[in-house]
C-alpha cells in the first residue's frame, strides 16, 4: 500500500557510501519523474543526475556540507527554466504534433494564447511558475525512490547560485530549485531512522466542508 511506502521513507540524514543505487532503479525513478504532470505539458525544468564524486564534493560544500550529497550514490538536481520563451514553448507543441502524428489548429491557438499570457508576465513570475512544476516532479521522485526501497533526502538547504555555477546552469537558461540525493540509509549511524514521524493533528490540517 502506498501509505506503507510513505511511512518507510524519511528524510535520510546518514547514507552508507559503500552502497550504490542500481542503474535499473535509477532509470525507473527517472521515468516516474518524466511522467509527472506539468502545466500545459511544458515540463519547464531539467533533471540533472550527478554521479561524479568530485562534482558532488564541490556541490556538498555548496549545500551546507550535508553529507548525503556525497554519501549517496547520485544527486538529482531539479533545475527550472529561467523564463518561458517562444523556442521552448514551440518545441513542446511540435513534439506533441510529432508524437501524436497530427497538427491541430486548436492546439496551435492554445499555445499561442499561452505564450501571450506568459510573455505578459515578468521573468521572476515565470521562473517561479516553472519551479512549482519542478516541485511536482520532485514529490513524485521521492515517492518513486521509496517504492524502489531507495532512500532519499529532499533538500532546499543549498546555495542555488553556487550550484548553478558548478553545473553551468545559468548559461543554459536554468536555475536549480531543489535537490535530492539518493542512496541507502546507514541505519546504525542515522539519528533520525527510528524516530516517530511528526505531523500536525489531522483535524487542524484537513478540513472537511460537508
Ligand atoms: C522542500 C524540502 C526541503 C528540505 N530541505 C532539507 C534539507 O536541506 N536537509 C535535510 O536534511 N532535510 C530537508 N528536508 C526534510 C524535511 O525536514 C522533512 O521532509 C520533514 O521534516 C518531514 O520528515 P520526513 O521527510 O522524514 O517524513 C526538506 C524537505 C522538503 C520537502
């Protein structure tokens, strides 16, 4: 049951550096990320998988020295588009036309309207919107990892500017928004592993309008 998986996962604090996530498991997690829904299907972000230990050591220094960045076997970085552009939106529509084998006037009109709307907003608003799409995929990534019995730590505790520099993201029109190291818990060394999950009381958190 999904809730058993969600109870199994936790924001792992200590990972075992001797254990690596297999290519097969990584591939299924990436496929789940790819299947995340996004507004108008734009997928306005990239998913950067960093395996290289030297690069991850640099990134760890820019992530408050959080050990999971190097103790895990891979670091997944979600980097959102810095803005919407004609090129980016048109590429999605063209992909849709190719994959579905048809051109559609309604679809063209839809994306023309969407561009007019997005281009009327400032860059920051568009980036924030793109970042929210990345977070949906990030949530699915956390669940997908847990379904594979792979540990993960959701992380916002990093210096996005330094990440962008190390990974060369700005020149590609991207900005890192959230990161997720994956690996395997070191249960003997992790202070959090056996602590109860803490959540707000259900009746404060969920309101029923009957
Ligand atoms: C967006 C986001 C950012 C987070 N950033 C960090 C982080 O930088 N480092 C860390 O150890 N945990 C981080 N956490 C973990 C949360 O503290 C944790 O998910 C929360 O306390 C609930 O605990 P659980 O995930 O173990 O159920 C983050 C979680 C989320 C969702």
